[in-house]
C-alpha cells in the first residue's frame, strides 16, 4: 500500500505526444519573415513559444548574418514573433491568414 501512495502524483502526468510537431488545429494566422528585410538579429527566436524560428542556412545567401525563417508546420500563429520584431527591432515578420499563406506558397498545413 505504501508503494502505491508514493507514485499517485504521477497519475496527472500526461503521456508524451506521439508526434512532436503535431498541432491540434490549424492556426488562423501564419508568421512569414520578409527575408530581404530581416537583419538576422534573432531577437524573435527566444520569444517563440514553440521554438519554430531558425536562421536560414548560410548557403542560401552566402552572407555572414543570415535572416531567420519560420518552420511553418510548427507555427501556431500566436503573433508573438511579429510583435517582438516590430517593437524591438525591424518589423520583418508579418502575419497572414492561413488560407492566403497556403495559396501563395502552395502548402497545405495540417490541423
């Protein structure tokens, strides 16, 4: 009986997600970085709650400080990165409606 009591607090801990990048629903908005306007400062990176912002691979532009990009399949459309970019740096991230994003980039997001 003592052993059961010892581990009762684990009952409220959910099982790990089967697929890490799975989103429960498709976001209404999608963050899009204007790579020509992005300075590569990466101020937005630590603010992303799902850690889906990363530098563009150096090979793409061949410049010392590459702009950032959003991994669209992971973005939840929270708008935090766009607000941080606008308030603290350069205003290089914009939010667009997901339907418009899918049409422009010919990508179908899950959710």
